[in-house]
C-alpha cells in the first residue's frame, strides 16, 4: 500500500510492499542485546499476550517467540504480512493485514503492544484511543527503534550520502542518539515509565549492508526499478572501496515504555 506524509520525505510516496523480499532477507538484524533489554523489562514474556503493530515481516514476533508470549502481528502491507507468515512457519503467530488506525480487537485483549521502527507513521490522535481500548488495565506500549549513526560511523555516513543523492528529501538521514519522542496525546492516558538509549554494534558483510540500505525507505520503498539499479551499482562500488568484506556498523538502540493509567 502506497503512503505519503508531508512530514516524511517531503511527502514523497513510499510502499514497503515493494521491498518486502529485501526487507525479509536483510532487515532481521537486531543483535541479542536488543531483545535482552526487552525481556529485562519483563515484557513480551510467557503469560503475556502481545500485539506487534507495524510488524513488517514479523521480525519481532519471530525472534521473541521463544520467550513464550502469545503474539499477534498487524501491518497495512499485504506483501509484508505474506513474508511474515512464510518466515513464521511452525510458529503459532497470528497475522492480520490492517492499518494501526483500524485495529478492531476486543477491549482489553493485550498485555503489551509493541511498535518497532514504525511509531512515527501512525496517526496518533486516532491510534492512541485504539491502543487504550485494546490494552488490559496496566497494559504497556513498548516503542522500539534502532538506527545507524552516520556522523560516528564512516561506512554508514558514506552510504547515507549516496541514498541522499537519489532521494534528496529522504528524512531518514542524519540520525543522532536521542530518546524516542512520545506525542502529548498519549500522556492523557499513559505514563512514560521507562526509556533508554544505548550504542550497539551490528555486524554486516558488504552484501548484507548493501541489502540493508537497499531495503530502506529512501531506496527500495520509493525509487523506480531503474533508479534502484543505478543506486545499487554505485553503492556496491563504494563498499568495495571503503569497507572490508566483514565489518560492524555503529547503531543506537532505543525504547520507550508507556503504562496505561490505572484510572483508565
């Protein structure tokens, strides 16, 4: 499903479904530490029912399934959900194709709602009351994020510059480590009970880093096939000049945990 938002990439349309195959292959990259910090908060654990909104190819449910929670994943892209189902074969994970604003689960269905790499796409004034309704009393929203640091990592910075050459209005550039911003509308019904931000190194090969960059919004989700081909040719040449065959890229991870207020 194609989307556009004046606050994202200057309003340039994008469609994650166009890059689902690359997304499935190259964006399942969170190190164990990323998951350890979630379980360290006693979230997404056995006995809990968890909804992963904007699940994409089901990266979070698939990797956290072993901890025993009951998972449901939703996404607005049929292609992404198709990949999630394929990659989750043998796991009892329910997937639905539905936008976050249109979730229709019964009241008090979930202990935890997760949103990983997608929170800023939501129409928050519509989504917040939905989350409040389908969460149990004291339920949590866990917002998760991981991004490379282009000003601190030479390879990431060079790759990012090449993305901007082809997508000058791409707003995913220029990340620095900072807390996840929570819109004010959530604070009417939720308390921000925890947040953290931490550096984390993620291993890549030239092939997997090329794939990771290709699967970003500024390339695979928005450019034409011809533009993607030209970008990829140039990017592979760049990596052959600046990167060894195996390397790490400095990222930062972040989480924000919100608890439904007891009065709700």
